[in-house]
């Protein structure tokens, strides 16, 4: 059985409240999915700041929880059947928390699978493609003289945004009711501002997406969760 007191993660990030959910994260678009979901669901949790530096995410302590060395990760001492569970991958964490509480998966069984569909859309498309766009626009990739990688990700980001914009027509949220799919999508859509890429992807030409992102961060839980764990 997973024992938080003896788990290697506790040597680096000790817990003050081991009986509640432990969140190991950093406030990136992927990281805040977990904190926003926890805030929305009203679950008790203890956040631990895990920076993106190799000294944190590639430390033996963090690798003992997530061998893929990426945030976020959680430990729930009261998992299925009352047994502790450790999880990584933000999409898996969202689905787990929603199923644990019976909330944010839509109003019907059909909604549930549509919600998971859009979570997968974000995980497989929006996240990776927008992340690459950010690399070639804002980060080290911006210094590469060959313009083809940059143009490739600009074009793909535009395509994905068009998909989301069309799906939002006549709806406040991507499935209809507010779900974890919105928690997956909105922080990544908002990342285009951080990357300085809004003009490149035609943000101002979108009919529904800008208001959708504004609406999302007007939710008190989303506004709180976007800054958790607090950066030092």
C-alpha cells in the first residue's frame, strides 16, 4: 500500500496534512488544470510547488511519483476503495477527480463521453501543438532561422482554434454544461497570450473563443486555481 509518510516524495516535499489530497505542481497550463479542478470541486488538498527546473522535476523524489518527470501529479490518501492512489498526467487527474466526486462530467452518460472526448482533444492536440508554437515564437526556437517549423505550428494552432470556435457556437461551454473539458481547454487557450502569439493565430478574428476564455477565468475557482501553487 502507498504510504505517504515513507514515500520518497515526502523527503523533498513534506506534508503538513497527509490525510488530504497532495498536489505536486507548478502554475503552467497543465499544472493549473489540477488546481482549478480541485477548487471547483471543493476538495481539500495540500499544494506543493514543484518548479520546472531539473533539480525538482528530475529529482529522485519527484521521479518516484512521476517517472515521466512532468507536473502535475497527485496522491489521494482516500482513493478507490479507501486505498491511497498516486496519479500523474493532467487529463487522468481531471477524470479521476470528476469521477471521485460525480461532478463536472456533464449531465448525462452521453455528456460524460463527450467531455472525455474534448479532454483528449486538448491532451493530444491543443496542448502539444500550442506548446510547440510557444517554443518557436517565444522560447529558444524563435532563434532558428528556418521559418518552416514556426509556420507549421502557427497553421495548426489556427486550425485547432477554428475547431473550438465552431464547437462553441451557441454554447457557453464546450460540451454544454461546464465540465473538466473546459478546465482542460481554457488554460491552454489563454497560454497564447503568454506566448505573444494571439495576433499570429488570428485571435481577434475568432467569434467565440475570446469570450469563452474570459468567461472561464471569471469563475472564482478558476481565478484562484490559476495561481496555485503560488510561485516563490
